[in-house]
């Protein structure tokens, strides 16, 4: 494993303090923030087109009553994270806390990705609300170019500045692979970009039921936080805790019936950040376990689109797969909680493999 700069040691009580701090900030800001969303009529416009281009009939059947619910709640999440990090700097300067989280080695890159994708998502949400764009949002080509722009910067930083050019293979020798490192060379850059954009889209696709993506993101950031702490990346562990804390405050108001939604500005920002953190710890091959439901949701869309394109038939009643189970009359809360359970179990396996692999 390639070590990141570790300075200084952040204690577990400090990590817990910062996590609670971000939770408290988001909780306190929520009433005023939701009031602003209502005031400026920033309500979600429901999609009328499915991922395969057809009518989103299943989605509209179960979600039409949610039209107009305030969105762009992701702004509250990443603003709370930034506030907690800046306050840590102030507390450190005043001598109230020993260590600040505003450090280049482990925070600048994920924080930059969080804000970069968050801004793209905010623009996309605004386009959705105003009915701009071909499909109520940023059009596909410029959106992909923006994704590439945000992801290529950390890819460059990892490869040229930090010297990353390989990925860790958990239990590689036990699997008969001859080692625990896969050297990619310059292919590391496109691999990095592919995983970051893929994870970003996977989280965005998953964000379709009240509380679903929020709960799974808390599990995922918590899991990576545990791995980071055990591997002595204490500042990164604290960043994961701060992020999980802010999402937890959002989830407090997002459980059914949701008071507001995180929107693309939350899903894109948190998905990209999750992938970058996996790369920072050289645990990107553990990401499919820790983000297992995100992977399944994305695969369900790919399978549905492929089947419709080449075989002219659906595999699922609706995609992403959480809508398939809705169509089976599971009910929104049951789908969400069962996916949380599966996600937590797989993340636990991911933590074990990340620590001992």
C-alpha cells in the first residue's frame, strides 16, 4: 500500500467530535435552508421518461405525489462539511483542539472533488427545476465533459504528483496472482477517471427512494472511515466521519416522507468523493463491496438498456432495480431498509477485506 502523508495523529475522540459537529451544523441549518428552497420554489420536477427512453410509468405510479418536493439538499451536506473543516481550523488556531482537518495530504483532493461535482449537480438540479435542457437537466455531452474535467485533475495529481500507478489486490498471493499489486502504468489515469465517474453515476442512479442513497452513503463513508483509522490515515478517517455526520443530519429529514431531497448536487458530489477516498487508501477493489448496492443499481440500468436495445424486451419491470421491487409491491420503506441491510452486510465484508487483505 502506498502511504499518504500522515500528519498529525487525530485522536478517536477528535474524530467523533468533528463527526458530531458536522451533524449538528447540518441539523441547525436545515429549517432555514428548506425555507429558502420553498421560498424560491426549488422543487423537484418528476421525470416522465425512463432510462431506456420509454415512459416512466412505474416511477410515476409510485412517486407522482412527490412532485414539487424541495431538492438540492446536497448543498446543505457539502456546506456543512466545509463549515466543520473550517471550524476545525479555527479551533486548532485557538488551541481548543490539537489538530485541524484542513490539510493538503488527505483532505484537499476529496474536498475539491466534493465541491466540483457538487457544483455540476447544482447546475443540473437548477436546469431540472426550470425545465432547461433536452431531458430537464444538463445535456449528456456537456455533462460528461464536466465530469471528465473534475475527475482528470485528481487523476493527474495521483499519477504525476503522488506517484500512484498501481492498485492493491486484496489477498492477491492467496488467490494465486503472484502478488498483491497490479501495476497499471499510465492506464492508471483512465482507470481512475472511469471509476470516479462510474461511482458518481451509480450513486446518482440509486438516489430514487426516500432515504435510500443517504443511508447507504453513511454506511459506505463509515466503512472507509474505519479502514482509514486502522491503517493510520487519521485525518482521512476524520473526513469520512464528518461526511457521514452531515449525511446523517440530512437523512434525519429524508426518511419517508422526505422533507427534501439531496438532488444531483448531493448524489454526484458524494459519489465522486467516495471513489476518490477509495483511491487515496489504495482500496479501490474493495469499493464494489462497500458500495455494493450502488454497483447493483448501476448494473440493473446497464442490463435493462442492453436488453431493450438488442433483444427488444425488459429484464426488470423498471430500472434502476429499486423501482422493480416497488413494482412488485414491496413498498418504498421496505425496499429502502432491505437495501440498507444488504449494503451494511457487504460493507462489513469490505472492511474486513480492506483491513486484512
